[in-house]
C-alpha cells in the first residue's frame, strides 16, 4: 500500500516537473514562448495526491496570476516551485528508504548495497578480475573481441564503461490500433500472411500482422527468403520493434527488429524495459551487444566497487559506482526516460561525481604536497625591478601592479609558488613575467621560460632580450632549430650559471640540459604541455624546488580553471594598457569579401600593415602550404599590387621565419600572409588589420587569439572574418557573430567551451588529460563544485589518505601518470 502511495507521488512530481524544467532550461529561454503555463500548473496541482496537501497551497500561490506577471517575477516564482518540488522529491526518496523492507532491499538508499566494507586485498583482486580481456566473457570469441577493440573495448572494465548513447522506451506493447506515424513502438501480433512482392521494380518481403485492434505490415528490402519464410510463417505470433511509417492508407514498419514469442532470453533483455541504445559496432548487432553487456553486468558489475566513502555519497544524494553503471545499462522500468535520454538521471550524475571526485582529490593532494615542500624564500625587494620599472616607456596598469604583488607574496614564502597568470591577448603578461624573472635573478638564481612552439620562443626571446639588454642580463634561446655548436655553448652557459635567463621549447628539458641554479620556471600557454613535461622542467633544479609561473592568453572560464588548474593559485590581468581601442570585427561572406580587402587597402595607404591568415589543414599540410604560397602570389599580383607581400608558415626554417618577421616589424613587408603560426606572441604595433580566410574553420578562442595580433597600439584596428558556404541562419554564422559583438575573451571562451567541449577548447583532446567516461564539465559544473568541496575536505582531514587506502589506490590507478602523483604515493 505504502509503495502504491509513494509511486503515485513520484509520478505526480515527475509530471509537474516536466513543464517547469522545460521553461527553466537554458536560463529560461523557452519561458517567453510558452503559453497556457498557469492553467496547466493549476490543473496539475489540483490533481495532486492528498498526501502532499501541505505544499499544494504554496504551489497554487506561486501559480495564480503567473500569466500577468513580469518575466523576472515569472522566473522567480518558477525557481521557487522547482526548489519546493525537488526538496519534496528528496524527502520522498528518504521516506521510501525508511519504509523499504530490509529483506527486500538491504541497505543504502533502496539500492541494495552491502554495508560490509571490503579489504584492500579484495579490492586489488577485483581490479585484477576487471583487467581481464573481454574474451573471458561468455559469447565473445576472438573475432568479436577484435571488433570491440576497434571501439576501445579491450578489458571487462572497458566493456562495463561503454555506456549507452540513448534509451528506447519498450516498457509497453502498443496495441496496433493505437499506433501513430513517426512513433517508435513495440507491437505483438499474429502473422496473417507473408511472402514476396514487387515494389518499384524492387523485390521486397512483407508480413501482415494483427492483434485484433488493427493491421500492420512489416517490410524488408534486404532478406534471405528461405530464412524469412520459415521465421514469418502465417499463424505464428511475433514481437516487432521499429519506427511506424505510412504507405498509402496502411501503417508499416520497415526492417523491424523481431523476437519470436517463445524466445525468453531475448524477451527478457529487449521488451518490458527501458532499453539501452549503444553507438554501433561494426559486425556486432545491437541485440547481440545488449546480450553481451547483460552478461558482463550480471557477472562482473559488482566488481566495480565504489571506493568513495559511503557517507559522502549519502550526504550528496549519489549512488555507488556499481549501482550507477548497472542502472545506466539497464534502468528499472520505473525510471524517468526523459532524464535518462538527457543524461540527467541520478545514475549519470553519480558517475560524473565519481569521476570529478578523483580528479579533484588528485588536485587537492598536489596542492597539499606543494604547500609542504620547501622552496626558495626570495627577497622580493629587488633593485633590478625598481630600475626596470623606471626605464619602461609606459606606466604599468593597476591590474599588472596587483598581479606583481600577488607574485611577490608567493616568492617571499618558503612554499614554492605555483601560480597561473591569466590575461587576454595584449594585456601585458610579458612585462609581469619579466619582473618575476628579475626577482629570481637578483637573488642569484636562473630562470627558464618554456613555450610550445619555436616561433613563439623566438618572439619571446626578442621581446625579453630588449628588456634584458636594458638590465645587463645574459639571455639565450634554446630550440630544436639551434645549430649544434651554438647549443653546446648554451649548455655550458647554463651549467656554469653564466646564462641567467633561458627561453626555449621542449628542448629545455632534454637530458643534456643542466641548469646550475634554477629558481623560477615560467611556462607559456600551459594547456599545450602535459603535466609531466611541466614536472620534467622543474626537475632540472637539483635538490631545489623552483617557483612556477604559468601564463596563458587563452581566457579560461572559471568552470575549466577549477577543473584543470585546481592545484594552482590564480591571477588575472583584467585590464588593457591605457589608450587601447577595442578591435572592430566584421563578418563577410565569400561573395562580398572584396569589400574587406578594399577596406584593408585603404588602411595600408595610411602607412599601416596587415595580416591575412589561412587555416592550417592538419589532414593535408602539403596542400595547405601550397595554398599559402599560391594565395600569397595571388594577393601580390591581383589585390595588393602596390604593396609588398610576405609569406610565413610553420614549415620554414627558424632563419626564414625570423627574417620574415624582422622585415615585417621594420615595415619592409606591408601584408603578411600566414598560417596560424602568428596565433600567439607576435607583436607588431603598426599592424592594424587582420583578414581571416575560412573563419568558420577555427574555434572562437583561436580566432580571438589571432585577432589579438592587431590592436596593439592606440590606433584603431580591424579584424575581417571571411566565411565560406555558411548561411546567415546557421549555427556557424551565429557563432562568428559573437566575435563581432565582443572583445571580452572570457565571454568568448565560455561560448567556445559550450560549443566545442573542453578537449577541443584546450587542445588536450589527444593528451588524454581530460578524458572522462561520463562526466561533462560544462553540463555537470554544479556536480564538479560538490566533488571539489568533498575532495578538498577529505584531504584537509587526512592529507596522506592514511585511513582511506582503497581510495588512495584507486586515485593512483586513475591519475598517477596524468597528474604526476607518483611522489605522493
């Protein structure tokens, strides 16, 4: 009886939540377009079960007069209703737990989890079992194992984590008389007749079935006639699953999935449930794959032991890992299919929490360990810094001054600095980095500055060298392209301490490089380096732990900064140097791009310079290089006849690139045609126009980075985006419009993150650093914050995880390599 009441309450909550969640999603985007909401809500509230009379009044109060309310008041009322209903939903779940019979559901939240905690030995044994190849599972031979391997499924654990991409509602068999066109349905009927016929010169096989309420035709265009005649003999009863379509006056299903009436094995998996839908695996049918997954869940699902303490899961309302995985593959019929389809069920959320918790635990451990390390206590009252600031031809911005103070505070402590310096292109990070370097050098230490590309290393070297020459500091550039004799000279200068400041690429952390007294490591564009590379450079400081300053011109939304740089302190330069004007950005279609080139020519006539950027197509770099050179020639001959055009791309030697950039800086080149090698670091204040061809092929953040190459003086600058083959109402066009509306890198980054996901956004897609099996750091951001809070709380309580050996073991298994945690183990 209690169960029936609870079910009716749950059912009602689910009904009323649907319209409220619909109008509130995406910051109430659907609310202004929705009509009749007040009437619908009042009707639902009046039909609520009597057991919740205590909140009916409150809900009616929020609903009455909703249509006449202002938009802001509507939002406020709906938010309050959602909060009230969700609190009711949660208390209802708790009530169900309290009332559930112990014999039927032994424990945790009605999900039947054993109270008994397993030992570390048992946990390790479980992990070994899950590491077994998929062939250990009944029904998987060498041939199927090979097909699964193509999808990244090698072990039993991989198989359990291969999650459904969608769900199909097969809980009810629909009477044929109730079928609607376009509906995906399960039907059951007796075969009246079957055979072959001609349809538009094609031979088809058909079967007509009935269940007494109507008639339905099943059709196949690909078939084995002998097999089909036997399977679909008149008089047999059969289940058919598929999408209903119409042919003339008749309803039909093309190529339905079939299950014979007596086939209990298939019926138990395929019908009467919410059925999982997986991404297709070549050579393995959907039906057979579901059978494989069912075996895996039944035999090995419980070996996915949840190592997060149960009190944390209970406190946050999540379920253990094995429960989440089981229910993601085979949800109970009572589950809300809409939540499952949207990836918002309690099981999806629990998996996200599990993944985020371990990431944040790893970051918390790193942060805790760094705080315990003994670093260098620098004297930050530096004469060199004072002299340098006096010699600068401009005044530092308030934001720069604030960040310098934050860095000084860090460097004055014994704990090693681990700081991320974030700031939009052109905000003056380089000067701040150089001031940090001067403090270290004034204290008798050396500084290493690492960049992801040679051209960026060269740019930084020339910028820093100007500053260094002012201050009498010895600098060197170390990249793969430096001649061997020069390299030997640099190695010697670094090992003897003669060179104070070295700038380079990954060549800096090669074994041959010895740095006598490394005190500060500066890393530019951190997201292009793995954490291991970052650690490798720090290891050059023998016996010392140098301070680390990481810089990025990619404005990283707080969402991501928390996730990726959770072990770092954050400084943001959020102010541009005085006198800078916002860059005017305009979007052109291919057919009117001549207007952009005409405007560019007018600006060139005033004595300014321009960039023309072409996309670098990874799949065919050779073709792209030819395109850059040929397009450069075309521009010189046809468009910019009266100006000097230069070409720059990544395949040129260091000397060639240096010469081109030198000529461009000295105004010997008016128009620089380039690939994206100019994305970061290149600084030519006289360049005030940028034309980006095929703008639709770039991410928003990359376009913003490129645009930041102009607008580096007090002269008005322009960026012209040229898009090909996109219509004005397409998402690609709307996306590019964002750049025309704003110069705010953080807003652009947020949009880019929503559109492209974190892997693409950060360029980490290949590195494996941010690969989650279920979590989505944009959609699941609130869960990330909960995971962070719980993980950091746990580290505070037990910094070495001495009382959580299984948790520590699982943490090392997942993140040791990706986050260089071996020193903690």
